[in-house]
C-alpha cells in the first residue's frame, strides 16, 4: 500500500514514479507493434509491394515514436533531478 502524499513534492514524486512505470510498457507496446509490422511486411506478404511500402511507413513511424518517447523520458528525468534533486 502506498502512502498518501503530504506535500507537493511527494505528490509530484508519486506521479513521476507512476509515469516511470508506464513508459517501459509504452516502449514494449511500440516494439511489439514494430516487430509485427516487420513480420507482416517482409515475411507474410513478401510479394505484395503495397504491403511492403505500408510496412516501411509503419517502421519509420515506430522509430520516430521510439526517439520521441526516449527523449521525453530523458527530459522528465532531467527535470526531476533538477527540481527535486
């Protein structure tokens, strides 16, 4: 059981801890999506050029999402350390 926050610092720390639990789950979901699109585009539908180009678009989008998510996670960690030490 978690403790009820008694001040603003503990409230924000609790919210950031919760976000830090969600971020790896989001990374896992994007990774599974990326792997599925790779399998779908290059293994299941190897002869269909439209599926391959669609798969390439999804892969680029997933890589961009990974970069944005990783950057956001780093910025949140940086702000947390700067503000709450």
